[in-house]
């Protein structure tokens, strides 16, 4: 699997999420200030709720923007070849039920990116799995919390 191509797909996916969040924030803010959302009584909170939604959407958009910025600023380090699971590693593991692919990044944990007919899940240092895999090399085994064994197959 080509790490550089994967990285481009990850950035494109995050930019798309950012665009959706910005648009949702604009829509929610527009609705919050719309004449139709004006309170008709003291118990009518529709406008207030819409403003909370707009604020939440704006926060989410900021988080996506920060993730894109962080990945772009770390691009050179993330694309370096790796021989062990560490920041920037694109690696595969066998958990006994099939092979899974992962990319170790500083942000965007939990994102799943389709690539070459497979799915690559982004993990960060905060991930419980990362704690078990950090520093492992291809061929190394590790134990999962449910006591089953896994094995690192490849590291790029």
C-alpha cells in the first residue's frame, strides 16, 4: 500500500468533513437568526437551540481545520519510512479474524479511509491499541485486553 497516496486520501477526506461542517454551521447560524425561529412565547426555545447547534457545528469545523493543518505541517515526518509502529507508520495487523490496516497519526483518530479495496483506520497515541503496538516491528506479537493475541504483519 502506498503511504503517500493514502496520506493524500486522508487529507481529502478531512477537507471534505471540514466543508460539510462549515456548511452545517452556516445553515444552523442562518436558521438561528431567521425570523421563523424568533421566540413566540417565553417557553419557545427554538432560536436558542438553533444557536447552540450553530456554535457546536462551528466548533466541529474548527476541529477539522486544525486536524488538516496539523497533518499538513507534519507531512514530511509522517511520510518517512518506518520499521516499527510509531508516528507516521502505515501498518497491518492480524487479530485472528483477518488483517486490519492502520495509520498512526497525531490527529484524526477513528477516521476510516477506504484504500485499495481495504479500510485503513487512523489511530493516535491516545488509542488503547496504540499503547499496545507502539515500538512493535513486523512479526512482533501483542496481547489484546480480551487476552487474545495479535501480530504486526507489515510496517511502512
